[in-house]
């Protein structure tokens, strides 16, 4: 079984401009990005991942100044390394008047499988960016439906407080495959916070077109251990089932909190053995490579 990392990033700071990554002295919701303000290329990522049985991956857009430039660069990386199959999810504004033309262009690239437009990162940043307003937009719903009609999936990043509203939207776009990034970003890991998260998550887990990524759990738990991330993973496996959950490292962002060995081995310990083929390979294969 070839394992698949269904959520990671790469960047070459000499090739593509990433305004958020190049900003100096700016603390983000996930911490201080200084240690990752350097090139992070496929050779480094694939060496770490391959050591734990991974041999394919999915690159997720990561805030480039020009989404088309980023998508072309990722395509060039994939073309140059056929021994490491890699698909990609690109950024596209689903509310844009020229959305059809944007998607036409992206779909000329053989690695493009989906789009992502972040709805929520963390309560503090969301209050500043206004990305939550997408949930009020008919154009966003229309764009979500259009993506699905064109065979593209949607990577959904938001926080638990937005799940009830997003569930109503996702239900109206039932033909669009949706990947819930970072297990829905449960930022409150207290017992009460986890109970609220589990209730909110049902608004998405009850929809057959939504699949859950077990990724990015270090962003709100920088000192995480197996016992602190295990409750989140168990909630997701319970609600979605192994056939709608897939692993993602969120490297190099989650590199701020652990190395790949600690991350992979922790997941192998938490995910029951009879679920591992699905979570580490089969679900991502069908979702992004099928």
C-alpha cells in the first residue's frame, strides 16, 4: 500500500511571491512563521514522507500573490518528478465574475483536482479578514456548484462556529466533493470545547459529499501529544467513518510543532489498524487521484 499525504505545501521563495510568508515579525494564529520562512521543496518533503511509507501527495495552495503562477510552478514540479505522483488544489475566488475563465485556465493543468478558498482560519484573524462573509454570498454557492459540475472538488477551511451555516450551503451543492481541511480547525480543546466541536461537526459529517482531513491539528496545540490530538481524531473517525477520512501532514506549517516522524508515528498509533488502509491511502486515492 502506497500511503498518500493529502495535505501539504511546497514553496520556492525565489520563484513565487507569498506575501504572508515573506512578512517579517508578523505573528499568525498558528504561531511564529520565522522557522519556515525558507524554501521548502519536494526533495525535503518527499524524503521525510517516504521514510514512513508515503509515495504520493496532494499540494494545497498556500496564499501566493498570483494563484496561476503558483499552480504552474506546482505543475512543473510534478512534471519533473513523475516518480512522486502529486496532484494539486489551487486557489480560486468562487465569487469572481470571471470564475469560468479562471477554472478554464486551471483545468489546462493535468495536476489540478480541486480549488480552495478559505472561509475561516481562527476567530481573531477571521474578524480582521472578513472571509466568513462568503457564507452570506449567493455567488459563493453558485461557484461551489460550478466547481463540482466541472469535476473539481472544494477544500473547505473554516472553524467549528461556522459549521452549521456551511452545512446548509454544502447540502445545496451535493454534487461537489468537499474536503474538510484540518478536521474543521477545533481551536478549543477543552472538554467543553470538544463537545461543542463534535455537535457542530455533525452539520458536515452527515453530508455524504463531505470528507474529513485529519490534518493541521498542531496549529491550535503547539505542544501536542498523542493523548491531546487523539480525541479530535476519534470524533472524526466516529462521525465520518474511515471511508471518509484521510491523513494530511500540513507540512511545513505543522513542522513548527513536530517532525514528520513524530507526526506519522502518532497517527499510526491513534488510527485503528483496520482503518489505516482507508485513512492513509484509499480515501485520498479515490478523492484526488481517481
